[in-house]
C-alpha cells in the first residue's frame, strides 16, 4: 500500500468507509468506474471530471447551510463557504471574461430558472399597476402575487425549436419556463440545417419577445451571437444564451468573437459538468445590470448552496484556466470533425452536413432506421450514444430519426482523430448492418456483427485508460 499514489489511496479509503455502512453502495460506486472504463461513451453531454474535482466534493462542506450571498448569509459561521464561493467566482469570471458570476445553481435547469426570474424581475415594470408603485417584485405577498401573475401573463420567449436542437427549458410547455412565458420557436433552414438568421429576425419582429434564448443541446454548428444580440436590440428583448453544452469550447477559446456568448448576451447560463468537465452543477454570468437580480437566485429559486460542489466548481474553473484546457477544447472539435468526416466518407448523412462544435447528429432515417432502433443496436455493439430528434423529424420526439454523438468524454480519455476514424467505421458497420424490425423499436442485427464491434471498441479503449491514476485494487 505504501507506494500507492495519493488518488488511489484517497478513493480506496473513501470506499472502505462507505462499505462499512452499506456495501452495496460501495460496490455500485466501484462498479460505475469499471463500467465507465469499459464503455465507448459518445454521449455529447457527458464527460469525466478530474480526480481533484471529484475529491473536492466528498467532505464536510456539505454539512453547512449558507443561504444568501458571499458575506451576506442567513446563517452564522459561513466564513469558509464564503472563501470557497469567492474563489469559485474569481476563477469563473477570469475564465470566461465575465463581469459577474453566480456559482450557486445546482444544475443547468436551476441556472436557467434563476436567469429567467432575474430577467422578469428586471423587466416587469410594476408601477403600471398603481398599487404596486415603487414595490419590488421580490417583496410582494402571496395575494399580490396572484394579481401580478395576470400582469406577467403576456411575457414572451423566443427559443430554438426542440427538433432543431433547443432545450426543454427554453419555453416548452412540459417545463416551468413554458408556463412562465408564451413561447415561439425559431428553427433551422430546411436546406442547410443551420439557423436562418433572417427568418429569426422576422419572427422576433412579429412576436416581440421579452427574451430571446440562444444555445442548444443538439445543434452541430456555431451560433452567431453577435447577430442574435442585434436582433434582440432591434425588438427590445433581453438576450440570454444557455451555453450548457458548449461552455468548454467558450472556456477553451474555440468560440471567440461573434461566437462568444459572454461578449454578446445580457445573461449567460451554463452547466459545469458537460464540455466544461467540472462537477454536476450550474452557473450564471451577467453584466452589472442583472447581477443584483441574479444574486436573489437564493431564496427565490434555490435553497442552501451546495458548498462542496462549489468547491469542486472552483477546482474545475481553475483547471480550465490552464493552457492544457484550451488544447483540450481544440481537440474536442478536431475529434468531432474527424468523426463527422469518417461517417460521411462511409455514406452517412449528417444534419447540417457536418459540425463546428463537439457534437454530430446522424440522420439514421437514411439507414432505414429509427433513432430508437439505431441507439439500441449501437448499445448492443458496445457504443453508447443517444437518440435525438432531427429537424422536421418524421418519427417524432420519442422514436426520433437521429443519433447524437459527442466527443468531450473520449477526448478527455485521450482518443484522437485516428481513433475517431475507427469509431466512424464501427458505427457505420452497425448502422449499415441493422435491419428495421416489425415496430419502430425492433430490429435485427447479426450477433456476430455486434460482438465483433464490441470487441473492437474494447480493444480501442484499452490503449486509453480512464482515470489512469486511480487503482481501486481487486
Ligand atoms: C443539459 C442542459 C440543461 C440542463 O442541465 P441539467 O444540469 O441537467 O439541469 C439546460 N440547458 C441545456 C441547453 C442543456 O443542454
């Protein structure tokens, strides 16, 4: 044991402590590492956080209540949480070149809710209802709220349509954002598969939204945020960008100039666990105009911040400020483009014809498959992806006609463009050999093919150990 490195020692000791209380949990944690090591993960929203990020979360910071903001807490004894949150904010601001950062949101959805609330609180002019004159929306009673809801009713949001790659939180009915706002969507041009900014401008002029949301979960191209800001200014909208998926590409300076959301949006939200490679969580960035409203995220939307996760965010932001992270971000895109190229050369059809970012969307209808069939056939062959709607999807949001793949995770593992070409070959083999079955979920795939691809995928991964510094023992 004496020559075991610090990370292996730390994780082994943690598992021993957990195992002493509930061995099934220790086993599940250990098995998750094993399973992740074995799987060829092409899920565009996932990544592998560093051991330092993971270890920063497993401690007594979790015991502390610290509702409020740095230096203004509703609880006593928050000096260490203040330090943790201040350092996280300092790194976040420096990393993104933002004037203000709020690192308390527990997730991407929480960050969006905090942002939407801040935008509404900033925009809704209460004085036009005489009795609310000079009142602050955050200080109203329940009864006053009921009156106000009517006045809030006509706030509008313009976001990307779901089938073009938008997110549920961008004003869609099943999510609270779709209940707070009347939503209309902008989509992509049918021929190019890319955002049609002229059409977006027309829709904005006609609809007059309070909020225009940029950002996506499944759009494979750069977005011109400078143009979107111009459109927002023309119609008097607040421009918000949800960079949950591509924050790592912003941090790594792949998206600069017109494509850098921080430079153009009034407010920007993110997750910290996708391409940014931090702990599971969220953050909000804004200029000074909205900062005070965002600071009211707790108690308006959030309860006590997760101090242990804020500690891990600080580590992740600090890691992302290193030159290696910019190199990582470049490699994510190089890998994504190599994967796209490899698929196209073998005859696959890609939505928009390629990629500028970390993700690729394959139109599997061209293989005669639904997304559901393709997803399972690939999984049976050791390749983890997810099905996703494509623009004007003939199979709807459940079965879909797309497979979304992304490179942040495998790039962290060290795979490069040569391996991407091999993965394209494996995927094309599976998709080409799978035959649609009697229903939109059923299919036929020769087990010899899926076994062969599984083996090849495993061999490929063998050269790129995951968490090489972590040895949990037998
Ligand atoms: C993933 C994602 C979210 C939600 O993040 P959670 O942490 O899962 O709540 C929000 N917006 C976009 C665009 C996303 O891709």
